[in-house]
């Protein structure tokens, strides 16, 4: 019971951001880089995919026995703007933002203060470090993105967070992609879960991940599919 | 000794009355499970609401939320489990334990068997063992039947269930329902039902002890049940908030009551068997073992010296 | 030879009531011993102490020199007992009851169960539940369970209670057979004095917890007074002669004969006196005494204000 909200919030935060990935030419500004990342999959109206969500609590975490390690296999159906359906033979509960492209990213891009804080070239391709700070006059955490300079995919993100015990820690999220029907879609999103999320004396590392395969994009899903 | 145990088992399971308790438990499971099956969709929606309780529309709930493990879990729904374990199962155990000696005493059959060579302590031990088997089999049957009915009606799947914390009354829950995967749910519920068997053995031990010095099975069962209910009432008073000062005495004795530790089967339901749960479980199991040993020793002492007048 | 049953100062008290009062009794091998006394005299308490069902307050109750109360229960393998009304498991068949009780004694061949069922005439009903048996059939089954281990000592407490006349005769014949052919020692308490007289070699009379008489039936019946009918040519003179004799206790005319009551062993002296007085004695017929008279006489002497054996 304790694990679920943390697990969900973690995935919600990190995966909502995968959509914030630009696609652009040479040496753009920080805002342009972020916009390209966000617009990367704007051509996707709907999709279906097979998915597996995993959650493994860190050693020593105060988590009920049955929820220490969980694996959910399911099929996800998405249609813009925000309709998500999960089909599984077991209950699955996940943040909507995990599957809805761009919403959170758009918010960040529109309202945050974006700055380019670094650049590194790997195999001849630039990897941009973009920092998004909360809008002027508001409090909040700064997020750091690593964005691929050729594919405009978000490769990694770091963000500070705090647990229920007021301990602060840093979430580190990584994406891998595959090209499907001309789009770069995420095939794996993984996040390491610091022990401090679960208690002051938990030093182990937990992890959560979402693997998505068998992508079918723009298949023409009807709204009735999503009716409850 | 094994021959005596076999004889006592044969006597117990050849008596039609023995199966009344099993039939009652089966009926109880069906009474709960069949309506759930009839209103499957409503229950399904309600469980989805439970899952996303307090999370708004930001969360998507999907997949099968009503599956086999739901039935054995709902049988242990608070406060129903209090009624089932502390009253119904305790009643069956008290009646069986009560009739084991007092019943045979009043029917005169104790006189017949005690004119045979086996020592009285062996007869008592055999009765205790068989009654313990019976008590445990009640809980195991209850759990197994609930699983069978659950899987027959709803098939395989994980468990979604939000219980009311015992000390919260009818207030709101702080969180939504947890999702417990099928394997973990089966394990957790299996542990709970097995531990319930341990609780019922303790209740039966009390009844067998009372039975060793009473002359009628109903007297023995009634007295044992009365003690259990009294203990439950005292325990309930003892769990009242600390602000109610005049209940301080009950708070003091609550940790030592038989019925307090008979609740050990609730431990895996709340947390699974993690480290903290194991500590709590070991403590309660130790108390129950102590109670059982005391009832056993007391009963044996009385039974060995008792004059068979009937 | 060591007695099969031996009571030494056997005493049992229930509160202020002295149920068995320092009873000393020995029953030898091969005896068919009738244990008599009114209700509440302490017969059943004595039997229960012998079998270890009741703990004596003082004294010892030994079977084959062993005290069951002191834990020497193996001796019960040599004993078959039916204490008061037969108490059996109503929900089991007659045969299953015997199998269970046989197993409690270490088991016996299934053929033996067939034999005892045949012996008590229950072969045809052996598979029926005992709950469907008549009182007489239960009594027979109780007897069968007592005979099951081929005992050297058979202890029966009111075995003929509830039996029809035919059943009583069967029990009488069975006890005779067991005593004579099987050389079994039989200790039987009964209200049916004529049955005891017809069956038993020895009797003991218990009154208010005390053993007031014990001996061979034939000897006891010869003790005290003897009645006889005397055929004589001059009844009037004969009556005068007899009344003058100090050992003649009573003389009555009966048609042309006389009916006299003399002290035991003095009938020949009475005959001698009549002949010496020149009277012609044509017949001298001693009347056989009976247990009922002895019982009443002893009980009256013991101060028991009862009018019958029950």
C-alpha cells in the first residue's frame, strides 16, 4: 500500500517527460531544443503497445511483503488528447501521463525557465544538457535533461524530490528508443529509486521500469474503445 | 498413542455433527461470494474506484480487478473476521473441545474407554491432538473453500482489496486499495488462514480444559465461549484511546489476553510477513503456545485425577 | 493362590457421605461372585474403584495384585467390564464400536469380533447404528465389548437390567458357561437375587458401604435357621415334643404334618427326639433356603430399612 503512490508518482514524473523531446538542426537554443523534443511525436494520434511495468523496492524498505517486487504485463491503448485504456488479466494502475504524449512536457516548456547548461559530443552527435527551472516567482525543483542532438529524444533526466519523511534525494531516469513507423518511441524507461524514498535508514537502491513493445501507431482507435 | 489418535479421529469424522461446522462455513462463503458474482460489474467498478481513491483522473486503472483471491480476502474483511473467528469458529472449536471430554462423560462412553488399558494421559493427549487437527482443519477448510469458490467464480488474477484498519471505525481510509499480485496474495491469504487455525487451536484448548472438569458438553462449550467473549470485550475496551482514563486497567491487561493474540492471523493481511510482522507474529504465537500449554497441562492434571461418576 | 480381586480397607467418601467404608474383600480365581446390596450401598463405587474410574480415599483395590488407580493399567488387558448401563457410540455401528474398543485394548482378530457378536446374538444387526438398538440389544453389545479381549476376569454391573425374560435366561446361561467352561472369574452385581443364586458360587452383601456378609452361596444358605416339613403319626404330641427342644425356634401345623424352624445343623437332633418319644416319623423334608431370605435377613440385621433387594 505504501509503495504504490511513490511508484506511481515516480513513473508519472519521469515518463511524462519522455515526450518533451525536440527534433532540430544545428546548435539551436535551449528552448528550441526542448520544443523539438516535445514535438517529436506530435504526429501520433493514437497507438497501441504491449507493456510491462516493474517495481522492485530497495532492500530494507518498509514495504508490505506482497508488494516488494511487482511485475505487470498489459496492453495499452492511447488516443489524443488524453484517453488511455489498459487491458490486462491483472489489475494495473499507472499515471495517465505515462502514455499521453507531451502534456506535461508542454506545460514545462511553456511555463518553465529553460537554459542550456552543457553539451557533449558522443559518436559525433551532440548531447545537450537543458535545465528547466520553475517559472519566476514560484517554488519548485529544477530538472536537468539530456537530449539527443540528432533524434531529439530525451535520453536522461535528473530531478530532485522528497519522500514522505522529508528526506530529499534525486531521481535519475533513463530512456531508450526504437524507431517505429517513422517515430522514435520509447521502448524502455527506467528509474532508480533511492532508499531514502522509503525511509531514513534505507540505503539500498530500488528500481522501476516500463518496457513497451509491439507499437502500432495511428491505427484509428474509436472513442468508444475507451468508454468505461 | 498413534492408535488412540486414529481412534479419536475415526470417532470425530464419523459423527455427522462434525460436518455441520464445515457446512456452516461453506454456506457462509457462498452467501458472500454468490452475491458478489451476481453484482460482478458493480463490484468491479467499486474496486476500480477504490484503487484510484484520492488520485483523481491522473491515474488509469485497467485490467482485471476482481479475481479468485478476492473471495478468501473478503471473508477476512474487518470487522467480519472478528465475527467469524471470535464467534463462529470459536463456537465450533468450543463445542468440539467441550464434547471431547464432557460429552463423552455425560454419554457414559468415557467410562467405557477408561476401563480399557491405555493410560488416561494418553487418552487426553490423543483427544487434544485430534481436537487440534479438527480446529486447524476448520480454518484450512474455510480458506480452501473460499479459494475454490473464488477461483471458480472469478478465475485467476491479482488481489485488489482495501480493508478498513481495525482501529479506524468507519472513518475514511488514508490510501486507495493496494494491488497484490496473485502469487503474493495466495501466499498472504494462505498464511492468514493457517494462522487462523492456530488461533482456533487456542480456543479449542480452552474448551478442552473446561471440558476436563465439567459434566456436560454445552456447559463446557458455553463456559469456554463465555471466557472468549469476555476476553474480547475486555480487549476492545483496552484498545480505546488513551484519553479515556478510566479504561487504563483494560489497556494494561490487553496485551496479555488470549483473544488479543488470537488476532495474529491479521498480521500478514496488513503487511505480509516482513521483519516487523515476523516479530509481532513470533510474540503472539509464543503467547498462544503458552496459553495452549497451560490449558493442556491444566486439563491433563484434572483429567488424570477425575472421578468418573457418570 | 493370589486373589483375582482384592480390596483392602477400601474407602470412598463424597463429602459427608461415606459411600464405601473400609471394605475388605477377596475373590479367587474361577469364582462367580455375586455382589449384592440395595441402591446406594456402594456396589458401583466399589466396582469403579476396582477399574480405576474412581480414586479411593483410603485402602487399595487390586486386580491380579495390581492397582489400576496407581497406574498399573496393563492389568486391564485381562479384564472385561460392563459398568452400569452400556455406554456406546450411538452414531457408530455395533461392529465399529467393538472395533474401536478392541483397538483400545491393543486390538484383537476380527474373527473374535464375529465370535462375540454371535455369542450375544447381534450378528444380524452388527452393521446397524447403535442409536437404532433397543435397550436389550445395547446391553448385549455392552456384554460383547466386555468379552472381546477374552478376559480372565469379567466385571459386570447389573448385566441383566432391561433384558426380557428370555434375555435374562441367556445371560444366566452365558455366565454359567463362562464360569464353568472358560474358567473365567466373574464379578457381577445384580438386583435379581434368584439369578445370582442360580449363577454365582459366592456372594458378598454390601450395606451402607460396608461388606456385611461374604461367603459361598451354599454355605450361607445353610447358615442360621433351617425349615423342614415333618410327616408324623401324632401331630399334637409331636408339636409338644418339638416345642420343648431349645434349638427349635418355631413349630406350626400344616395339614397333618408339622412345619418346623430349627437352628442350622440341628434337624437330625429334632428327629432323634421325636423318635425317642415313640413317635413315628414318616417324612423329614428340609426346605431349601433361598438368597432372598438370606438377603432380607442380613439387611434387617444390618439395619437397612428396605423391603426388597433393589
